[in-house]
C-alpha cells in the first residue's frame, strides 16, 4: 500500500524543521538557520571544528568563518567532494579529515546516479481500459489494511468479523490480483458466504487503482499512476502520473529537449541548481515526445501521439544537477559495504591518531540508498553510537546500518 502526504513530500521536512525550532525554544537552545548558505571548507584543530561558508550568490568565495564542537555533513558524495576541494587549498593548520587518502577511498565507494523525473496532469484517466487504452495500465488489486478493515464497521460487518479479518495474515496487507480470489479468502477467514452487499462493500474498501508501474525500454522507462490529485475534491479531478521515471542511461535524452527547438543554453550546468529551485515547465517538444511514447505504451507501436490528450501541466526535475549531482547512489563492487557504513559516519575513524567530531549522514552511505529511510537511519545511528542517545526503536529486526 502506498500513501502520500496531501501537502507534498517536502512537508515532512518542513514539519521536522518546525518541531526542531519549537523544541529549541522550549529547551532554551539557540537555534540559527542560515538559508542560501553552503559549507565551503572544514578542518579540525585541537578538538575544535573550523569551517567556512559561502553564499548561493557566490558559492566559491569564502563569506564567513566559524567554529563548532561537532559538525554533521547531511549531504551526498558530490557535495562533500566540493567541501573537500576547498579545504584542500586552505592554509589553516589542522586535520584535513576529508582529504585523507583512506577517507577519499571510502567516499568514492558509491556511484553517483543521475535521475530524471517528469510529471503530467490530466482531467481523465486515459491509461485505463475505461479510458480507451488498448493496453491499459495494470493497476487494480485488492489490499485490506487495518484502517480499511475498521471502516467496515456499521456497513454489514460485525465487530467480531472485523477482528477476525485483522487477525488473519492471509487477509491484512496481503495483495490479491483479482476480486474473486480476495473474496474467497475473506469468506474462508469468516467461515461464511458474503452477501452481495458485503462483497461490494469489502471490495470497495480494499480496491487499489493507482501506482502500477508500467515499464518499457523507451526513454520514459517507467510510468507511475497517482490517481486524483485535485486539491479540492468537489471540483473536477486532476489525475497525475509520473510520466517518466528515469535514471542513468536516458537522462540525457530528456535533457536535450529541455530548451525546445530554438532555445539556447544560458546557464552552465555547474551553476544550474534546479534541485534547489523546483520543477520546471516542459517545452512543447518534450510534451509531444512524452505523449508519443505514452501512446505507444498504451495503444501500440504505431499509435499517434494525439491518442494521449494534451496535459493540463507538465513539469520536469533533473536531479543530476548541482548541488547534489545525483538522484541517488549505489555501492561499487570491491568494497566492504558494512565497513564503509560503519566508518564513513565519522571519517576520522579512518585516520590514525585523529578524533574529529565531523560526521556524515544521509542516504548516500546508508543501508537504504535512494530512500529517505537511509538518511534517517544513518542519523539515528550516529546519535546512538557517538552521543549515547537511546535508539528510537529496537534494531533487532530493523538495523539502522550494516554491521561490519
């Protein structure tokens, strides 16, 4: 089962930020936030972390210099390498942890994987059989959760029946590809035949008709279907799809269509910080190419692009651009993944005779690369192992990082 945040995924982080602000105020901790500022260089000297910052306007030039007792680099490999580059040419004496040969070796243990995503919105679900698609997206399945089981109360199901359903592992959070198999499983669990109304009620509660995905060898690669995204459900529906979920090989295909047929590039890619600015509007030629490939996917090889209606809106995001230069990461061969995860969290562990409170957290060197869970888990492990903070949950069945 997939769930989404009605205000967008970024709301998770704005909510966390608000929590931190409130807790800091409650505990009388000084909390300073410096937007449009980046870490430029960092060294350790006599148990103090010395670092410089730069502004978004002048990202290469030193703007300020400060000290701290501990620094957490919540950033991916490419961003860390930029910090290491500036530190390499800093004249200040101290331990340049990031540029130590073994630390560099461990930093290079992951592949930087570009990622490109394109979202489209329509008033109709044309990709379904009911919408006229010759090869409709395979979306419908039946998946009953505790929440959807609770919704059955007062709708022809008793409390005891709901309790039985929730206790049956063959029912709760088990996916069924068709309604008949799902109903058979429910009837077997309850040891009774369901009435016509009961069948309709529980099927409606369990039916899923979003996500997919559809996969292809065309540059769109994967298509994911998100259902009605209209902010006001009383108005006309707005169906959203991730029209292209692409990485590595085909990201450059879409990049060549970003400027249209007559546009010229005006910003060097090394200064194009789209990931910080948000999705951009797709050009007409990009939209037409998307419609053509989607038409082939759902209507057949010779399908005309006009079979896919003109979208209400199309936006793209190129995660291969600065400051992250990657959508996600993957471990290279010939590295001990567990050792990397354990040691890179506090890179001075790799430098003999040095103990610097510089920490690296994020999905890049985690056990859940490409997932937000990876960032949370590495952060939690640092707090647990280096600051003595009690783990938020038991690691018995869900270890935060790999053992050595």
